[in-house]
C-alpha cells in the first residue's frame, strides 16, 4: 500500500492506493446498510453518507474510485483484503481521493464519525476533475446549472456526449465546509485540450467567466487520471 499526502491551503488531500487483488468486492450498501446510506444515485455518481459509532466495525466491502469528505474528526482502523491493517486519524474537513479499493473499516476512537463518499461511475473517462465549493455571493444554483448545461451542449456539438461537467449538491446538515461539488469527465488529456480550445466552448466559457472565477477563488480542486 502507498499513501501520498498533499497539503493545499487549509485542506488535506490524501491519495490511497490499495489494490483489489482481482477479487470482486461486495457493495457496501448491500452488506452494511447500517453504516452506509445512499444520498444520491445516478448514472454518473453514487453519494454515500457513512457513519460509525465508537467501537463499530463494518464487513469487508469495496468502493470504486472517488472522493471522501470527512464531516467530523475521526480515528479509524482499516483492514485490507490482503490481511493487513493500518490506523488512520484526521480532522473534520479532510478530503481524500480514493482509488478503487476493498477494505473493512472500524471506529477505534471514543466519538462517532461521519463522512460523505462520492463514488464515480463513469468508467469510460480516463481523466476526472472534482471541484468542492460553496456558492459564492452573487451566484445562484440555477445560474451555475444553466451555464454548465450550455457548456455541455457545446461539448456534445464537438462530438463528445459523454464528456462534460456535472453539478451535485451535498445533502444533510453537517456539511459546513462544502455545499456543492462539480465533476468534470474527459476521455483523455488530448480531448480535454481540443474541447477547451474550440471556439464554441470558448464563447460559452466567456459568458460565465466572472461566475466561474468566483467559484474557483474558494474551491478545493482535485484532478485524477485512471490507473490501469
């Protein structure tokens, strides 16, 4: 297992690489519904709300690649499918990029912990970007959603219907750090460059430039490339 940590502003970005050893992993929601609740499920992502009381342990299960956002401080023990285990601790607001993995977590702390896990479904894409943010002052959800629809239309007209941007709102009351996340999906870097250099895309992007710059000023930006 390899763990990489990157500090960016006041955010912690952790990349965990835990191989699946070729074994099909069980779905967390099916095998452990007590700890894993589905908040959103659509063709692009599944968003889970995960909670453990002190001393509670899950069963071995798997997740696709995605992002975890911790809503509380946490002290946990993680067993992997190769029989090894490790402990991990962190703070409320920590963000982790997760590769496809199989594990069995438990809460070894003295307080409950809770997190949101965003599981990515679109396996056609070779590259993804995730932007976690709160709506800036002067920007509404409808304005941002409508702008992204225009951008996606321009991307489809370039011949890439499966690429583009998807906006999601995090549910629940314990999400002080982020209200929304924006997912960008691209087959590869060359396609990304081609789309963003097209005149049609540039025209749409210019219309929403001020709004997007406000979002970027306070966002947490994560970029990932599929590991083959």
